[in-house]
C-alpha cells in the first residue's frame, strides 16, 4: 500500500510539477476561464471513449477466458480490466497490470497456468495490434512531425516503436518456445534455492513445471483458434483507435480552432510511442513533455495547458480513480469452482 501511494504521489507530483513549471508564464485566470467555458458534451465524449476502451478490453479478456472456463463473466472481466489499468498506470513501464490480473484470476479459482496463458494471448494480441496500427499511423501521419519544428523527436518515437515491436516478438517466443520459457522461469527460481530446504525447492520446482506445461498447452490451444484471434484483433483495433482519438474530443471541448483528425491521432500515437521509453510510472514527465511539444505546434499556450490537464485526467488519472474503486469491490461468492469446470481442459494441477 505504501508503494502504491508513493507511485501515485510521484505521478501527480511530476505531472503537476511539469505543468506548473512549463506553463508558469500562462495567465491562470485565462486557463480557469477556458475551463468554465469548456463544452462539457465533448469532454464527456472523451471520457465515454475511455470507458469504451476499458469495456472492449474487458470483453476481449472475457472472450479469451471463456476458452478456459465457463464461469467468466463480463462484470468480473471489467473489474479485472480496471485493476490492470490501475497497476499499469502506477508501475514503471506498465509492468504491474498483468501480475495483478493474474493474482485475481487465480483467486477466482482459475489455475495459474491457464490464467497465465489467457493473459499472455491477450497481451500478444494487444501489443501486435498496437504495433500494426501504430505503423499505419506512422506511414500516413509521419509527415506531420517532419513538417513541424521537432524532427529530432522522430528518433525517440521510432525507438519507442522499435521497443514495442521487440516486446511483441519476445512475447511470441515465450508463448511458443517451451524450452526458452522454462529456462527463464528456472533462472528466476534459482535464488529461491538458497533460502529454502532442498525438498521444498524441489516441490516448488515440480509445481512450477506442471503449471508451465498447462500454460503452454492452453497457449497452444488458444493460439490456433483463428476465429477467436481475429475477433480479438478487430476489437483491439477498435479499442486502440478510440484511445488514439481522445485528444480530438478534448480539443473540441476546449474550443480549439479547426482540427485535422488524422493529425491529432498521429500526435497521440507519437506520444504513446515516446512515453513507452520513460521508465517512470505512467510515463510521467515524458507524456506531458511530448504532448506539449507536439500539440504546441497547433495550440496557443492557454489552450495547450488546459488540453494537457484534461487529456491527462481522462487517459491516466481516471485509471487511478476507477481502478482504485474496483480494488475495493469484492467478487460475489458463488457455489462453483473455476478450477474444476473448464472448456476443453480439465484443470487438474497434477496432470
């Protein structure tokens, strides 16, 4: 809890500190006046786009989970999605979401190996579609960056794109190559042997190997379901483009001038690529900087600072707000066992 609070405070401190310092010459009264005159409908539209982003991710999680257990529900998948969003936001490089979701899935009764395979397939689909759709935006929107005054930033954006591409390759290798995955797991387990008895370590190692076998069995079974993968890919693409378009709603809400939708989507995609390089929770600092540099090309300082704050609230702070609420919501207990009734595989940890 202390670490969570520290990371949340860090995100707000860096974000608000950057805004306060970078826009210290902007008249606060004019910003407040712009906020009072904002078009609420457009801002709610941006928040609704974010809600649909979460809902689509929950539906994808639910859809993949149904290949493993018949007891997956949209409501629980939505709660797990928000928990993942919360931990992605408050951990460096968004590394905390999947472990948190894995913990909840196993607490709900799903076998750890099966739950890991579900989350891995979902992550591969998401990262794959992020790379594909970002490439499309780069091809058709890269000239917006070159025509501006920030050509050097293109190097960092391409580095972010390359990092995401390498990440998806690594995920596929781990999911497909049982030997490599086993080597990684055993390497991580090795330090445990120094602090436990030989019998305990041997038992743990055997248990992990059983989970790994189930993990790869489930991953293989799900990965050959082309209909499922196509459905999830289409939904993920829709999810991403909703997220890409959120700044358009924000800029319309603050009454910005004539807007080029493709340019705004391109800028937001560039920001996502750039922020992926920042090893600070929520990409704090990097996200605000890239937003200011890119949208500063088309917005006046007052509109820019107002847009930056509203964009940050919708895309990041809302994840902390609603994610923390979802953490306090307890799943209703039902007389059913996730681990015993599944689709296609009997979840026997000793198989």
